[in-house]
C-alpha cells in the first residue's frame, strides 16, 4: 500500500504561481510513474501531467503546456507540479497518483493504483 499526501495548494490571483508537492510513503517510489489530475466542480477528473519512472519523461495536457512543469525527487519520494501563469480555469482540486502500468494509458485515471486526498487550488480573476 502506498500513501500519497499532497500539499501546496491555496488561493492565488490570476497570473500567479504555486508549487504542489506529493510525498509518497514507499521505498520503491522510483519504480512508480507519477501523475497529477484535477477535478473542478461539476466536471470529471482531468489528466494534467505525468512523469515516468526510470529515465524520466514527462507528459502534459495541452492546456497547461508552457505553464506547468512536473518533476520528481526520488531521494525525497516526492513529485512536484510547478504551476505558473495560473488562470481561473485552473481552479480545481489537484490529486497526485501513482501507477506501475507501462504504456500509453497514462491520461486515464483508471490506470493508476494509488491516489492522494487532493489539495485545493483556487485562482481568482
């Protein structure tokens, strides 16, 4: 069982920045691909970003490319989501997730094995 704990959410004005962190309680953190999803009120959970295990490759949804960056520190068992130039439409609860499955299903929530409890990000206009 892997526990994931997100932190770093908050209220920021449009154009501001936040860095989300997700700490994992596992000694095999480096073997997991890690993803970030978000869920806005009344909407389905949406893929935001993913970073692979091993030699890290990153994938981001088009709406955040150029603004968000995903990274990981395996020594700290932590994955980060740096969010710059935030927009009101980025407002959501952000979840981190871990998976062992390989392949191209990384944008699907069902392909992840473990989830955090989420952290609220609110961007004011």
